[in-house]
């Protein structure tokens, strides 16, 4: 599913950026080689980052 329409970023590319160590939406854009345009996707990207943090915290328990 396309998350960022402006940059045609799908969940897989964003997930790869997060797994690569991105810790904020701006870092996700940078790691994908794009820049934030309209910003409508930012909330969704932050949600994916939060899910990842939750999964990592759970794995550390
Ligand atoms: S939808 Fe991602 S910057 Fe516009």
C-alpha cells in the first residue's frame, strides 16, 4: 500500500527505512532518498515508527 503519495513510498520501503534505524519521519524520508512534500503521510509514518518501538520493547522483555 502506498503511504506517501507524493513520493510513491509504500509500506515496504518505509519498513526497510525503519529497520535500517530511522527514528523519526524526517529520517524515514531521508533514508528513502526523498523529502517531505505535503506532509499528509507523516502521521502514518509516525504510527509505523511507534509500532516498531512497541515491537522492539516487547522483544527486549
Ligand atoms: S503524502 Fe507524503 S509528503 Fe505528501
